[in-house]
């Protein structure tokens, strides 16, 4: 008889724990859904006031077009380098010529 009561008690407590975990999970999921949804990069910086947000937007309007061309050029050069690296037979001279061309635009991106 004691084994039967132990088993019933164990199963009941396990069921209660599972129900509690499910309730906590449901509560936290709903709480996360209710929280402010991130709509843009400015939502990731919560302590900016409206003037600072406007300044960041203006800076990005100037900065992003400047670096867009550099990023596009880097993308093309990286894909060209990848083609050279996987081509048979490998031509080390072409790879050595192309590698510095990838590093120079990266430096200019860091400087902007």
C-alpha cells in the first residue's frame, strides 16, 4: 500500500510542477509579445531623446549613401575572390592581386 501512495503522490506532484512550468512559460510568452516591438535601429537605443533620434536619422541619411557604393564594391570583390579560391587550378597570383583590393575599401569604411 505505501508504494501505491508514494506513486500517486509522485505523479501528482510531477503533474503540478508541469502545469506550473507551462503557466510560467505562457505568461512570459505573452509578456514578451506585449512588450514594445522593435521597429528599427533607434528602438535599440532606448535612452535617446527625440532630438538625438532626429540627429541620428540625419547622420544616417548622409552616411549610408556614402558607404553603399563601397559595400557593393566589397561584395563584388569578395565574390570574385571566392570564385578564384575555388577554381581549379588555383592561381595564387590572381588571389594575391585581389586580396589588397578588398582590404583597402574596408579601411575606408572604418574611417567614415
